[in-house]
C-alpha cells in the first residue's frame, strides 16, 4: 500500500516491478547515440500508414506489443493501460491502443506523460487495485510540427532554443511480482508558471517545475543528490537543463554531478542539427524504456530519479498571449 | 483497499466520500430544467474573460473553489487533483487550475472525464494513496464549436442527431471520511469502436461502449438493473440512449425502467433547440455535481450507477476517415 512521506511523496512498499519494456523510434533517433538500445528503428517515417498521426499510433501499438512479449504476457492479462500523447485529443493513444481491448485510462501530461503514466501504473499495482498494468506514450516529429508549428513543407526556421520532437514511443509493463527495475516512490508535481511565453523555449518553461518537484522529493525523503546514481530529466534540453541547475543551486542543491536529460542523451547535438536537444512525450518514453531500464537491469545504475516535465499549453493558449505552465512528475526507480 | 470483483470491477471497501461538490454553468443551462440545482449560473458566456477558452478555465476554477468551500477545506488540503477537458492539450484544466497549486494529474477521457476523474480520485482515497482528492471537468459551447466544428459566426447547420455542448463545469472533493454520497465501486472501460464515423452523431459512437461497461459491471457484481434507483449515462442524448437500450436488450438486459441521461436532463429538448440533447465533459460534470448528488444527499436516490461516455476522436482523425472509438467508465454511488 502506498504510504505518504513528507508533503507530497508516496513510497510504494510493494515495490512494483517493470516486468517488460520497449522503445521504438524513427530513423533520426536510430542514427543517434542510443541506436543499439532501441527495440525497433523505423526507417519509414509513415510506418506504412497513410498519415503521420496514424504512424504515431502505430508506434504506440508496436511499443506495447513488444513490451508485452518481453514481459511474457498478453494484452488480456493487463488490467489497466495508462496512456497519453501530444496530439489533439490524444489520438495517438486512442487509435494506437484501441485494438488491445485493455481498460483504458487516458492521461494528459504533455512531455511528462511517461513519468505520469508509469507513476499511475505503479501506484495502482502497489495499492492492490491491479496486479498488472501498462504505461505508454509517444510523439512523432512530423505530426507535432504540423500541429504545433508549421507543416514541414513550409520550411520554418528554428531558433537555437528550439528542441526536436522525438519520433518514438516507450512502453512499460508494471507487475506486482517480477525481476525489476522497481518503482520505489512517486512525487506528483504541481503546476509552476513563472511567466515564460516563448513556445520555442520549452526547456525554460518547464525547468522551474522540475526544480520544484526534485526539491520536494529530496525534502520529503531527507535525501541528497549524491544518494542517486542519476537524476534524469525528461526533455529540458540544453537550455532547460542549465536553468534547472541554476534554480536548484539557488536553494543550495547541486545536482551537476548526477544530472542528465533524455533530450540530451537521445541525439548527438554536434552532428544531428537538433539545436537544444530532443523533446516530446516519446523522448523521455523511448530513452527510459531502453537505455535507462537496460542500465538498471544490468546493474550499471542502482538508484535513480526520473523526472519528466510537461508544458501544459496549446497553440490556442499561446496565440492568446498566455504563459506556459509547466509540470514535472518524479519516480524513484531502483535496480533491486 | 480496492478489491477486484469479477473481471473488471473494483470494490472500494473504504467507501470514499464526496465531501463537497459544485456545478457552475452558462446562461442556456441556467434556463433549463435543472436551473435551481446549480451553484452558479453565468449570464456572460465570456465570464469577463478575453476568450471562450479562458472562460472555460474560469468555470473550472469557480467549480473547484465552490466545492472546496462546501467541503470545508482549502486547496492546500487537497493532495491530488484529477482533471481534464475537451480543448486541445486540455488547457481548460491547466489554466483553470494552475493557481490552486495542487499536485496535478491531467486526464483525457473526452466526455467521460467526470467519471474517469471521480473514479481515480476515489481509488486514490480508497487505496490510502491520499486522504483528500478532487475531480473536475468542464466544457464550453463556444470554445468547443470553434475547435471541433465551425466558429459561431459561420452559422453552421446542425443535423437532428447533433448534441449541444454544455457550458459548465462540475467538481467533486473526495475524502476518506465524510457524510457522502459514497463511491462504492468502479469499472474502467475498454475502448469500443463499431465503425461509426459521423462526428455529428456522437451518441451512436459512444452507446456501444456504455453497453459494454454496464454489462461488465452487472456481470462482475451479479446484480441487475432493478437493484439500482438510476442508471445514469453521461451524454448519449436521445439517439445514443435509444441505441444503448437496444444493445442491452439484445443481451437480455432491460434498463428502460431506471435509465436516464445527463444530456436529456440538462436541457428542455422541446423548447431549447438542442436537438438530440446536451453533451461535452461539462454535461455529465454539471448534472452529477448538482442534481444527482443533491438527490443522493436528500435520500431521494439511494444507489445509482453513473456511466459517462467519451468519443476518443479529434477533427484530424475524422478528416482522415477514421471511425470513432468510444469509452465508458462507471461508478456505483450510494447515499449511505
């Protein structure tokens, strides 16, 4: 049963296990530094589908299918699937998962969705509400560009602070029993809005939320950054990661020795022209559900914090002059 | 702690209580049959805001504020808020709730969101993950029309199967202790897609999901429609309600004596020109969190099933020729 620690953190005493996981990506991600970590690299950005949106759904379907196989179970065994994505009305999830016939809990956490869905899946298992759950999210560069910015054909210019939406999906199967990695604790974030309005600088909009959630977790648990092998943010990229470090330093917390960011890990920024790094739900999703879980399984990482951030805006809110509220959800995940 | 009953139903043995609730609506809803049930009727469709989207956020903020007051608690007491809406990237919720500073779990369930959010809020309390949670959702006619159909100025014609998006929000505060109503059980729905493609006939798209979830619940619990005072669907409207009845009759289940629908309750279809009835997240939200909870508090209802449905499509998926997956989530709610 989950047990509240401090103001905002839940400790999961039954230690829900990640029984299976998978990450599938597009061509560009498959040319990056994590190429050999992914379960499938899709050279065709349409995945044989008629539209980029359908291709994104296909990514979710594929990631869940492989994760189920690796966990040794079938869709019929899964009691709840938690899923969301960036497309309007989350159609990446609904159309991607419709054929699985699993009770469906749709989430909206923007780029924090891998953390939010995995947190919910783990809390359900820990509390006894379920014995087997799944968490999945996705993004697709071409679908996101035309929805949030411009159609690719327009050839819009990107400022240096802009990030590159990852084409990819990550899925995890969470079970009451299994070999791990294990979800030990969860901190659900509050929205933080410091007034950033630049939709081409999401890292800056989301960094304050990450700082808040990480601080809250450390305070709740009475631990320090040095207690963890890695504090991994979702997709703050270069600009947001720098800001996160600055914000935490102001409160006397130095994470520089253990911090990394999925948006910095997934691409080679020198050679892949992605400006400030990767972004999108599929960024944290595909990095966590490949490289990071692999490292935990292999014992190269023992005890990490995974804190994915989301920018809770839309094109409409930005056009109406609103600032960008950020949110960050955190999970402590261990190898044993 | 939640306990699984049958294939898909969770019984909540600690009986989470709805400690406070509120419904706020627009002018048209305030001219309907439930006028005296609502906490606030806003004559100004903009609520003094600069846009319809901001007005929708204001509805959520207002509903949560009143519900907190009625529950005798403050935002600082609430450990998690579960919220979602129909606007792209759920900005009704993010901008509406950002100032409350409550850990935020964004959901996407389309018009099923009142059921989904209340279910999650209740499961969290029942499992011990929280002692005080909140659930809220909203919709706004003018924001929905321009996002999903046409700007109002266009003067688009509506077919008889079309429904009228409710301008309103419903909020509920769920507590481990309190006077009730009480959430007794939850069935989370699977997506059901029978191939309906007409975005002007949402009732038909969603009815199969409602039928599936109601059947599953009755089977899991070994109960019959006559065991309940009311089986209330979210917003199937006239067309969808008829289809639901037909679908259940085929399997030998007759709910005609106890069925009603929020979309039929909220408007006077004879005199308010709403065609097949009300719809939108705010429809089920504002009817449940006013009239229905009032009836339960007053003992006029004792034992009900609330089953809200959602159509998990977007304008993009419809323009790409996709059919409309439906989903329905169900709660058993009792007076004592």
